[in-house]
C-alpha cells in the first residue's frame, strides 16, 4: 500500500527546474497528423473510434507497427484501401534511424538520434551474458537535477521527450538486434517527465505490440519522492534509486535534489514503494574517491537499507572533463563491497561499459556537446 501522506509535498520545487511536467516536449505543431507511435492501445482505440472504426482495429494496427515493424499504411494489406487512405490523411507513424552508431571494443553500441526539432539524444545497447542485450534509453534532452558528478546534469534541461520519442529509441534499436531489457538510465530524470514516461511504459508493455513485461523494464531516479510514489501507484516497473551518499551532508552537496527530499524521506518512500514478492529495489551507488567511499559509508549504507528488499549496484565513478571528482582505487571498492556482502546484502559491482565511445554512465551527450562547442569556438 502506498502511504498517501507522502504525496503531501508534491508541490515542493525541484531545484534548477522552472519547467512544468508535460508541456516542454517536442510535439510537432507543424503537422496536424497524429503520430500513432505516441499512443497507447487505449488511446489508439479512441483515435480510431473518432474515425468510426471498430475497437479491434487498434490491436491490428499495433501488430503492424510493432510486431512487423511496418510504418507505411499502404503496406497494411489486411486493411481496406479506403481505411488505408484515411489513415494516410489523418495519421503518421514515425520511424527512426540513428544518425550515427558507434560500436565499442566491448560490443556496446551507442545510437545518436536527431529529433524533429534538431535536438539530439542517445541510447546505448549493452551486450549481456548469453547473447542478451539491455538498452539504456533517454527520457529527456538534458536534465534539470544538476548532480555534481554527472555530465548530463552539467548541461541543464532542454526539454522532455514525448512518449513516442521514448518508444522510438526501442523500435530503432530492435531493428539492430533483439532488446531483452530496457533501463531508463540514459539522459534525463524519468520522474521529472512522469506522464510521458508512464504513457511510454504502457506502450512498451502492450501485448500486441512490443510486449515488454514490467520485469524487463527498470526506471532509475535520483529520488523525486512524490513522483516515485505516484509511479508505484499507477504502473508496475522495476525501480532503481541513485543513492550515491549515506549522509544528507554529502548527498546535499553532490545531488541537489536531496535538499528537497532528504535521505529519511527518500528511504521512507522506498519502503512504501509497492513490490512483488520476488522484486527488489536497485540502489545505485557511485563510488567517488574521498567523497562517499569510506568504510563508515559502507556501514551506514547497510543501516539505511535495513528492511528493504534491496540490491546494491556499486559503480566506480567514471571520470570526465565536467567534474573534478576521482574514481576510487580497486582496493577501496573491494573493501566497500565486502562490508555489504558480510552484512548479508546483495551487492554487485557494475563495470561501466563503452568507455571508449563515451557511452558509459553519466557521459551521454557530453562528448557531442563538447565537440559542438569546440566547433562553435573554431567558427567564432
Ligand atoms: N536521472 C536518473 C537516470 C539517469 S542517470 C538517475 O539519476 O538515476 C543514470 C545513472 O548514471 C545514475 O545512477 C547516475 O548516478 C549514474 N552516473 C551519472 N554520472 C556518473 C559518472 N560520472 N560515473 C558513474 N555513474 C554516473
Ligand atoms: Fe540527472 Fe540522473 Fe545525471 Fe542526476 S545523475 S543529473 S538526475 S541524469
């Protein structure tokens, strides 16, 4: 059960953000046509009802779009010619191709997509054991949260992605090989774009479409407490929380969102988050040398997570030009992990893959914008 009192502070302001939740996306004013990629099954049904079409047509269209990967109405041969012509008039199905694809020596692939308004986002395909693949997708262009260690955070928020822009990253990557799992851990804070993210999840879950079960999708948040609880009450999804500190003093400093939702509130929300019996909340903990990697931090972390069905992902801080922080030593990481394991916790070390192509955690978009600003300087 979700503790409703936790919604009380829903109006608290998110630091660095003056943008409302859903109006900052890139929906196209230039075209009056409806992009069917933006619609859940229910919404598609309503759209088709507006054209006087039967409900079952929605599933039929979903199968064409997502199972067969067809975006051209004229190829949908089991629809009448008149219906196809009407769809042509009223609707469109966006079909993305990456502008560039970079492949790392470890097999990680980074896709860069240019959006209709010229903005760019990135998604990363990460090869996993047994030939499986996880796709890391973006939910915003930039991010308003301003975490001190994160390159995306250095650039601020440009805009929210629409549901279709979130889903299209998956569709485009699927044409390059099967995607088994999705993580919303790319650019942006998914819970700062809650409505569009929930709509995107519903599209990803549709059985007659991409058919991702909720256990195959994980959403990572820096800890927007009211939105976390709202998410839990509306849709099922794996939850990951970027914790990264064990005291308010340190978390306030490296993650400004903590000044709005301090650790005690965040942990209370995690305890209230609805979980199925086999599910766990993943806590991501970036180890930054001399900031949050001491043995006292490890012990405090054990205390903080007491009683939560938790799994800890330990990630060595990935150094980049946007910050002075340093990675910890191997010995420090091992010692930190040992304390967690000895106390009976599930604690996994996560390697940052795709470093050579700037696809590792917190690096997305960074290199592109850096080279762009260099170009701008060159041209000035
Ligand atoms: N905004 C969400 C999801 C995107 S960030 C969130 O913060 O959870 C995805 C992950 O990358 C987060 O766990 C974040 O802590 C991590 N990250 C950001 N910068 C990093 C860096 N320089 N090194 C290692 N991990 C980093
Ligand atoms: Fe945003 Fe996540 Fe980066 Fe923080 S870590 S700035 S919330 S993308």
